[in-house]
């Protein structure tokens, strides 16, 4: 995966500094290895961001930042990916997690309409918290692992693709070189004296 493309959509250090919830980490979030982009840091950041996005908890960005520091992966990417959970996607993601958790622990499934409000959470949390938590953890692990694998494989493919292109270019240069050398061999090395015997005049 190209570094330039990732850097274009990742939040800048200035934007990260403006996130109030991350200030509790102090200077930890400014370690150079947390901003470097390579195959491991990008793949692990996808795992962290997607995993945390499925957790039905407040302060997701702070949790993602803490995990990025502990796992030494790209912090801006980890924080940005938690926004997979937003007012548009949240009902579907949490309902899926709830159904998965209810299936795993064999809990009754209640017909619910998820609402993004404190009153709804307070009213329903006692009914759904256990299957929702179990399903969220499992869904986060599953989709986070898929993200990690996809980014890692894509990165390897891109590296291999560029390596093969370089090999082709080198081979093309090598194939042109022998023709030039053979031509030079016929004419003699550059600067060599002409030792050909002059024609006799009768």
C-alpha cells in the first residue's frame, strides 16, 4: 500500500494535538515510531482501529491511541479508523454484534431499534449489555483480523509488483547492452590505433 496515499488521508500531527481526549497521554503519542508507516504499523493500525470501532464504549479514540502506543503501530491511522463507527453505521454494526453475541451465549433476541441517545442506552443496557459486549468483542476481533490480513497482503503484493517492474527494466537494459558491445568489438576499442595493413599499389 503506497505511503503517500495513506499520508494524504491520515490526520496530521496538528489535528491529533487538538483532540482533547488524547492529551492525557502526554508526549507518548509523539514518539517517531508511532507515526512511521510500514507494513507492520499499517496492518496493525487497521486491526486496532477496526477492533475498537466495534466496541460499544465512549472514548474510542483514546482506547485506540493507547493500543497503538502499546502495540507500536501507526497512531493516526488507528485513531482515524475508529470513525468507521458513526451515526450512520452505528445501528447496523451494534445490532449485528448484538445478534452474534446473543447467538453465542444462547440469549433471547429482543426486537430492538437502536437509537443514538443516552436515554435509550440507559433504558436498554440491562437487557442487551451481555450479548452486545460478547458480540462486539468477537466482531471486532474478526473484522480487525481481516483488515490486518488484507493490508498486509496488499502491501506485499505492491512491494512484489514494484520489484518485478524493476527486474524487467534491468533485463531490458541488459538485452540492449550486448548489441552495443558487439558493435564496439568489431570496430575495435575506442582510441585504439588502426593496425590494418594498407592496400598495395601495383
